[in-house]
């Protein structure tokens, strides 16, 4: 979490640091609460369905946990993929910007 907080605050101006910090903390809290609620609802739904279809309570609970952890792992993999694609290193962004600027100057001539 400290690395994510540092990344979130890195682009903020000094006068906007408090606002940026508050926005980051609020987003993290709401995201965590929402994610836990969704995964809990999925686990409860799967456990209830398994229980109604004759599974023992332990098997039903395990089926719910299995679904929740599987969905959570899938979301983690998706988030990592998005981060790798979207959060390119600054040097690469500068090189891409310089290349685009060069192309535009050549096209305008």
C-alpha cells in the first residue's frame, strides 16, 4: 500500500497534496469495502446453491470460498495486466512523446 500511495501522490502539486491524499484514501476504502461485499455475496450465493443441491455444509462453504477466491484471483490478474499496459515507465512515455512530436514536425513541413 505505501508504494501505491506514493504513486498516487507523485503527480500532485504541493497545494493539492491534502486533496490528493484524501481522494486516494477514500477510493481505497470504498474499493476494499465494495470488493469484499461482492466477493462475500458471490460466496454466499454459491454456498446456498450447493447446500440446496445436497452438499454438506462444509462442502457448500468450500464451494463458496472457491468461487470467491477464484474471482478475486482473476480480478488481480486483470488489474496487473492493466497496470502493465497503462503504467509505462516515464522514460518510455517521453520517448513516445518525442517521436510523435518529431513526426508532426516532419508532416507540417
